[in-house]
C-alpha cells in the first residue's frame, strides 16, 4: 500500500514538473532598458522592455542623473511606435539604438559621448551621436504625462498587432530647458502574446503545497503515536561555552559593536545624502538588518534582544538609576507592542520611512530615548517585554527556533532557597525579561542573556537543541494577544508582499474605480491609493485572517461535539499557534528578496558615503555588484521555504488537535489544515507573480 502511494506521488510530481516548465521557453518580461547620454550622465530608462498582447501597454520613462541619482523634472517627452515589417525582422538588431543630440545643448559638454551602461543596468550603448536633424516631424508622436514619482513619465499607448516595434523617444525639454532640436532615441521592443510561464510555475508550486498536505496527512495516519525525545546534549556541559556564557564580557561583546553600528547609522542618516538607495543608514537598517534579522529569530530565538543597543542602554542605565517600579498590570502583555508595530507598518505606507535616511535616524533616536526613559522608571527590560514594536513578533517567531534555555530538573529548583536565577546574586542579575527559569517552557521571552546561568549555583540550567517549532504544540500556555498577532502576521505578510508584484497597481486602480471616493472628498490619485491601502490594511490584515480562524474554530466546536469542553475562544487561541509558520514563511520569502537581491546595494552606497565624508573626488564610478541570486533561483528558494514551513504548520496543528481532542483529533485537524493550506496557496500565488518595476523596501 505504501509503495503504491509513493509511486503515485512520484508520478504526480513528475507530471506537475512537466506542466511547470511547459512555458519556460517563452521570455519573461525584463526590468526595462536604460541608457546614458552625455558627459553629465543623463540616464533615460524605458520600462518595460517586452509587452504582452491583449493589454494596452503603459510606457514608463524615467529620467535621472546617474551620478547623483537626482530626478530630472519638467521634461517634455514624446513617444512613437512603428511596426517593423516582417521581412525586416531578421535584419532588425535586438538592441541597437540611434540618438540624435544637438551639439549646442546648454547642460552638456560640446563633445557629447554616450556612456555605456553597466551590465546591471541592462542598458544600451548608443555610440557616437549622428548629425543633428532639426526638421524632424513630431506630429505622429504622443506626449508622456508626469507621474507621481519625480522624474517619471508615462503614457498608455494602444498597440493592435503583435510583432517587433521601433520605439522612438523625442526629448524636447529637460528641467525647463527647451532644445532647438529634440533628443531622439530609438530602440526595438517586442509585442508578443503573453507568456504562460508564470501561470505554469504557480500551478506547479500550488501542486507541491497541496502534495505537502496529502503527504503530511498520510504520515500522520501511519504514525499516530509520538516519539519520545530522549536525552539531549547540554551545550553548557562544553567547558568553553559555559565559561563564555558565565563571563562578565559575554553580553558586552555583542552589545558594544551593535551600539557603535547604530550610532554610525544615526549619524549618517542625519548628515549624509538624503536618498534611500544611496545612504547606508536606510540600506543597513531596512535592507540588511530588518531583512536578515527575521532569520535569526528562526535559528537562535531572540538572541538579538540580548545584543540590541536599546536593551543594552536599559541594562546599563536602569540597573544604576531606575526607580524600580512595576510596569502597569493591565499592560503586561503584547497588545501595546502589537499596536505600535501595526502603526509603524501603516505609517511607512504613508511616509516611506524605509527610503528616508533622516526619518530612519530619528526613529532610532525615539526608540532609544523611549527605552531609556522606560528603564529609568520601571524594572529591568520593561520596554523590551511590553513596548518594543518588534517584541511580540520576535516572541512568536522564536517559538520555531531549535535552541532553548531550560532548567534541567524541577526538583533541584524547588529545593533551592536562594533562587539566584530569579532574584540575582552578587555576580549576576535576575531575569531582565521577568521570566521564571525553573518553569520556563517556551522561547517567547527568553533572550539568552545568560543571567540565570550565572545565578544558578546548582548547575541546573541547560542550553540545548530541540525540534523545530516544538513550542507551537508543546507549550501549555496560550494567550489571546499572541493568538491575534499570529493571525495579523498571516494577513500582513500577504499584503506587504503583494505590494511588490506587478498586478498590485492594477488591483488598486480597480478598487479605486469601484469606490465613490471622490464623493467623500478623496480626489487626488495619491490620496485614493493611500485610502485603499488603509482599507486593505484594516480589513485584509487586521480582520479577515482572525475572522476566518474564528469561523473555523466554531466549526470545529460543532464537529467534535460536547465531549470536549474547550470554548470557541480557547480553540481559536490554541490553533492560532499552528498558523505562526504560515506568516513566518511569507515573511522569510519576502525578506529574502530584499536581502539577496537588494543587499548588494550597500556596496556602492558605502563607497559613495566614504567619498562624500572624506572629501574624495565624487566623479569616480561607484562599484556595481550583481545580486547574490537570480530571480528564478530566488523563486525556488522561496518555494522551499513555503513548503517546509507548511509542513511544520500542519504537523503542529495535528499535535495540537491530538493534545486537546484525543480520538477526535482528525475532526478538529482537517478544517484547520484546510485553512492553513488556503493561506499557503495565496502565498504561492503572490510569489508566483512577476515583480513590479519598482517597489519600496
């Protein structure tokens, strides 16, 4: 029976693979063409490079100074398409372009040379400019309109027939300067039937996710019992590790470097160039730190909290000058942390903080001051436990980590009268996160600071590896604040990732057209977009996932009958932890794009920062580093992440159902599993879409 089942799955996977790559020979849209003209590095970017029939293409032209990154405003640009005859297609060069440039342009040198673009730009080298032709007829050209983004212009240009086209841009004015003869640029653009590669690839990925569900159910059916975990290695039994954790320089060794780096980020954010893609403050904070730190939660729990500079400031100042008050009891949860996290996420959609160096620096200053003030009034790390906007998120994701700090034997703790791990000793402090090490059963609020290791006089604290995600089903505690945040993260990660894909703007425009926003005074397109995002944020992230889990919980309550006394609220709370890997998988898939594709931008940004602050010549070409991973490889890395965490979610759900519903576990598990897989399929669909031409971090 088993070998027949496995054979069936192998054949099914092979079939899906064939389907997935059936459309692979069709070209996928590129990110567009860009080129430079003139000694002052004028760069014109045309997007996209390929068009799909059946949709009126939108031509987007961006004009910037490549050296400074400044947008060129007040441009007068026209465009014209000309279908290339079929007998000319074979002789049509795929990339050559002709540029006509007047020699008396005011903002360019007399000897105008087209600057070849870098490989990363994917641009075109126009060579030497031809003679000026001031008699060009522009009557067949269509003008481009300014877009909301500075230096960006666009037009919806109807094209009726597939084939190869010559696209001609005529630039008549830039930055208010009108030229006696237009700058003409010509290139070839394909207008072909739309590729089905994304559809087939997404179908294949969804098939794999569904197979994960089926295989997981089969495995669970064949393995009703659970395997007892045997004795595990205590890393603190290794002498040098124990000595390191118990030493007085264990925490400062991590805290001082991070504090220095954050101080540099604040300084650079305030004094250096205020461009998000050129200032290392924004790149290090949002593209490197924020994108990469999520992976540390999964691997080593909330170790980051131990080394966080805000936490270090609380330790150093609070232990000496704090009033030592207890944090207000009604706020001893993560509701405040969740509200601040959601407020910052929503605010970024309005302010674009991730692209604003000064705002990024001031945000860090505000957090630092708030953490210090909190430490001076309240005990220990009250800011980290109850206020930090990332605290709740870090706690939930840390439940997946395979590392834990626990007591070795509860009996030893009970016999100990000093309780140094709680109250501290002459050479240690009590737990700064208000945890009780003797009963610690999950990772949510342990930051591995090692104070309990130093304070335990009976060598009863262990640092060991455990199964990934065991806190999800092994913890006996569950709380509504954590359960709600888990569901919010499911919806929020879908929403912010959807902003990165090409269809996003079409969806937003469709919603704008469907709503009578002008009747309510929301007239500008930018205001309408922000209103729609707020609507999606409030409904799609804050309400829908939690509502779906509540409805499924009510269904489970009805299915299992009255044999079990869990209320709908309790079922909701228990199974919300099952869905933590769902939100985590999308969060990782989202962030890995920024980390591996955009993280390399820090190299030219760092070089530019050094040049500006040191007074070095600024005309040196900045280094351009290729992304660490291609789009196709990145997609499959995302799919592996989705599938693995999907399996963890299903396994956690089954263990939770088995614990609380016994012989009726399957009745409770199947509806929850379908909900989890439904979210996973949405994630796969979003990740399978082509990336937008531009998106924020």
